[in-house]
C-alpha cells in the first residue's frame, strides 16, 4: 500500500501508463480494481497534470507558398489549382475548449495494443492532439531512473577542469549532448 500511495506524489508515473496506448486506464483499473480510492485519486492527479497543458498555445504549421511562374492558363489549370488549394489548406486549429485528453481516453484504435514506441505514436498524432501529444512526449522523455542524468552530470563536472574553467554552460551542454548522441548511436562522428 505504501508503494502505491507514493504514486500520488508524482502523477507523471501514472500519466506514463495512461498515455501509453497499449495500457491506458484499462490496465490501471484492472490492477487497482480492489482500491477504488486509488483510482479516484489517480484520475484526479492525471487530470490536474493535463490541466497544465490543456490551454498551451498550439504551433501553427505553415505551408510554404509555391513560386508561381506566369503562363497562359486553361480552365483545367484553374480547376486543378483550386483542388490543390483545397487539399493544402491548413488543418483547422484545435479549439482551446476541446478536451483532447477526454477525447483520446474515450476513443481506442484496435492497433493501439501493439504500440511499442509511445513517443513515435504521439509524434504521429501531433496534429490531431497537439497539446496532449506535447504532454505525452514530455512525460515519456523523463528518464525512468536518475542514474543516466547523474552519470552525465558527473562527466560534465570532469570536463570542467582548472584549464577549462572558463567554458560556458551552453558549450558544456552541447558537448555532453553530442557525446551522449554518439554513444547511443544517434550520430556518428567521423574520425
């Protein structure tokens, strides 16, 4: 019981389960079925976290205008241009009154149970759920354990020696990012 009550201190843990399309609330409800009070508190905590994201401004995606070359047009050209204009019209901006979280929780896709990369899942749904995807990506970007950030912090401390004491924070951060990316295989630095 003591372990489960600790999740109240960090709704992010529960939000990670809920926002993973393969788990959602059904998994938590089946595990916590004997403790309805945990469910009530958990749902309230995730809802409170969602409220921090609910009214965030949404980035507008702009579609660059194609340069036009003056030429004689036909009726077919005009028709095709109007079709292209309709098909490239920006998506309707999400309403701030629309509750993306409630909408997503209420709908399921049969393929959701097969999702093994929740970050990729939410990146693909960024247009449909711009604020909720931001919350999900933020949640899934948090390291599960602090060992990696502690290791990197220690390495950054070792990087700043007496000879390199004037390095600025952004340079140290950039060097540590590049080092981490190279170690993970995200980039390859030619030697």
